[in-house]
């Protein structure tokens, strides 16, 4: 039980430090909407989403007003649409009805235009994957994800190759908006079923019918806490982050429980992730620099990030019995003012970012690369990132934008929470023959634990 006086005490400790609840995400199962008649399927989907989430925005706003803390986003995540539409096959029309429902509800994004193809691609999934780029062009609020690898499955390199093509197509179809279509697409290894964050949120088949998952974010709170222990050693820095993460998570659990009760839904999880924004004072990079790095990207960055990620998890797990999602520290370049500055100075390369993903929450996130980057290089970047996830038994992902018509040194401008980023170079050596081989990279030996 979380009491209101405990919440208020916590809020006093972290006032004016950019603490917010980043998202209340309602997961909605669509299995009961399956039909071989696409018109019936579409109508069932629309009716269920708008009925289940009709009060999501108003409830979120009321809770925010009552406790005095901003709830930035209200979102919906649904069962992977590749499964729901397998009988009727008209995926594009289903995507349009998802977008219509999201507009009707007033939410900012709806996730779940998703396929899970870790070991193979069925015929209906091939059809689904062929629609992804066009859907991202023709919808405003639909987000897509594709899971291509898992520790127990290995890496589906046929899917990896396709994903490079899909990312290029999505970016090119939205060239008038700097390739924003690709910014709404995440390629996963070891995806999780209860992620509240976009663009990768979907409701897994093991979840309930209507779930509330909450993502809390407080990079500014953590940085302010570290500013008070400037001469501390790294052990004390870890302890400070743990104590701060505990307080942040308690706020998230209170919001999640209240939202679930008022929306007649089950409370799922609190995601502990420190998710930055382009606003000053809300940067994961600045936390790492507060630890003693001249600039994020310097040698020592991966070690500092490992400390941060571990301490956030330890503190959060003590605060809630239902921690899930991705839970750690995000490093989306275009959404973090410190990352943007470091990349602009040339201190942060895609190779260093890849190394950092081995110890943080997700992966290569919101990175702008030259628009003429070949699709096989994008596929190879996905393969590298998937390998990190598969071997280390963790979630990794790629959300990368080949910005049409732009090159290194120019800026990608997406606006809002998606932010802006300098376009950084990629290694131009060709992996084309490797990617074209296809097949599967087998699961690692340590996956055999039964």
C-alpha cells in the first residue's frame, strides 16, 4: 500500500527537477476481435479500443491534477496486429482503424503494429511486413515493431535483411518530414510483452485483457541528487542513485495503481527507465557527465552507464513488486540534449553507442544517419545489435533514421519529444555478402537451460 503522505513527502524531495510520469499505457488484448471478414475485424477492434480506453486521457489528467505531477503521455498498446489480422489479411485497413481510434481517444500514440519473427516468417507475416512502411507514412499515431531475434531462438537473418529495406522505405516515404516514418519503427531482439514506451510497445499474448503499465522518468532528479555528492566515490554515487530511483518508482506505482482502479483495469508493471527529453535538465548524458566525464562518449562512458543502469534497477525493485518493461536508462540521441551536443562535437560515434547498449536498457535509439546509407548496412547494424541482446540475454533494439537527402553534419528535425539530432557517419565497408546469405544465426549454447 502506498499512502498519499508518503507520495507528498517524495514529491517535496524532488520538486522542480523534471520528474514526470512519462506515460500511462493501457494494454488491450484484441484476440476476441479476430475474424476472417476484415470489415468485422476492423469494427471489433475500433469498438474494443474506444470502449476500453475512453476515459484514459481524462483519468490521467485528473490524477495529474490531484497529485501535482505531470503525466506526459497517455497511450495504448495492443496485441501484435500480425496475429490479429492473420485470418482477414487486410493489414493496411486495420492500421487505419487503429489510427482512427487513437485520434478519437486523444492519445498520442498507439503501439502494436507488430510482428514477432525470431525463427521464421509465415506467409501472413510476409504480407504484414510488406505493409509496414506505407502504414507508417499514412498514419499519424500508429507505431510499429518487429522482433527478429531471441536468446532461445537465435537471429533470423532473413528478417534482419527485410528490416533494413523496410527502414529505408519508411524513411523515403516520409522524406518531407526528415524520414519520421523510420522513427516510429523499432527492431527488437528479446522484446518484452509489457513495455509502456513507444515506439516498441505491444501487449503480449501472456498478458490480460486490459492492463495499465506506467513508465516513470526522472533523469533531472538523478542529476540533482548527484550534484549534492560531488566528492563522493563511485560506491556512494551508486547508493545515491538507488535511493533516488526508489523514490521515483514509488510515485510511478501510486499512479499506476490509481489509474488501474479508476479505469477498471489490472495493474501491470512500473517501468523504471530514465527516459530523457530534449529539454534542458532532463538528460541521461548529463548524469554521466556529472559522474566525472568531460563528455558522454569519452572512454569510461560505458562503465558509468553500467553503474547508472544497475543502480536504477536495484533502487526500483525495492520500491515495487511489479517492475517490468525495459527498466534502466535510455540513450536516444535525438531525445537527449546532452547526447545531441556530444554527437555534434564528434565525441559520440555509432560504434561507441553500440558498446553502451551492452549495459543499458535498450539499444541504438533515435540515431540519424546519412540518407544514402545502403539497406544492407542498416541490416548489419541491426544484426550487431541483435547479437548483443541474444548473447547477453537482454532486450536490445534499433531505431535508426536514414534521413533522405541529408548527410553528415546536417541535422534531422522531427520536433516534439522525437527531437532533433546531427547526422552521424556510419562505416561504409560493405556487409552485403554477409547479409545476403540469410538463414539463422543459431541460439547461443547458454540458452539451453532446461
